[in-house]
C-alpha cells in the first residue's frame, strides 16, 4: 500500500476500545448523571491494571503538530498505561499483529479526554499520541520496568505508507 491513508478519530467508548484495552475517566469518578455525588472523596479500585512488576513511571510532553503517524510499536509481553494530565490527546491502536505485515485497515484512533487513564493490552500496535486542541499536553505512562529497552518492536513509517488522523468529526 502506498500514498496517504486518513483515519477518523472517534470518541472513546467501552465497546469501541475493548479490542485494544480498558480505560477509566478518573476525573469523573463519583459523578452520576453529570452531578457530583460527594465532595472530597476517595474512590478506590477504579480499574485493575495488568502492568507487570516492577512498574516504572514515565512522563511525556506532547506538542501540537500535524497528525501524521511516524511509527508503529508494540510490546508483546507488556501492557502500557497512559494518562493525559492537562489536556485531551488522540491515540491510535490496532489489534495484535506483525509490524512487518501491518494492515492499515485495522488501525483505529481515539480521543482520550484529560484525566482518562487507558491501558493498552500486551501486543496491541500503537505509537505516539497527538494533542487535540492544546499546544502542549503532559502524559503519565506506566509500564513494566525496562519495557522500552527489552520489550519493544518498532517500525518507522515513510512515504510508502503515510497515515493521517482526522480529529474534526470525532469531537
């Protein structure tokens, strides 16, 4: 396949995101029908994580740019948790598959609101994230310690396959 492929970012929903992992909206725990139930509360055990021990915390800084996917990656043995701290981001994901024979038609993009923690299942194809409507967004990542050195497969995309994400209709 060559040329430009455009994928439409969609809102994050449990059903649409299920093939890639799970998520929880941390900023709206304790709300029912949009109304705050309790103030100054603690909400334990909102989402079980499958990230292995020992776990490392990493930070990322995402700057606004054209939403062209530069690379694909996967962690065959490790889940990855992502949390946009101060703005919404768009991520991309595809079901487990070889990066050498990657099928672009399986790729989906999701808008992840600020404060929504997602966990990508082991082996899910993914990559960087993009800002939605802010110049900079800070990200928190959780992975098994050493994942970036010991459990990562990477494929850089070039002119033979350019994939752009459109976020206009998904908002």
